C-alpha cells in the first residue's frame, strides 16, 4: 500500500459544513470523496490518445464529419 500524506485545504466554513453534511448523509468519509474527486479531475485533464486528438483536429477542419438526420442514418453512413 502506498504511503499516505496529509493535505490541508482552505475553504469557507459554509462550504465545509455543506460538504461534511452531504458526506455524512451518504455515509462516506470526506477524505475518500476528496480522493475520488482528485482522481476524476486528473482523468479529465489527461491528454487524449493519438486517434482522439487526430479526430478532433479533423473535426475542426470539417473533415470526416458526418451529418445525420437520426441515429439510424448515422449508423448507416458509418457502415454499422
């Protein structure tokens, strides 16, 4: 198990009180919720893989963009 370190966070008393109340209602330790939020923030900040990055670049250039009237039309255009 990795060694844990402590961290201090400054926040408004009202924010802390609301957060602690919600954590208690959900019967979850506040520290676990903070760790989960930190992991989610990191995951959302990661660079997309090469295929996703290239797809985004093509979309910005209006290349390989599919326009469909409904999901069935899109699947048909994609050959699915």
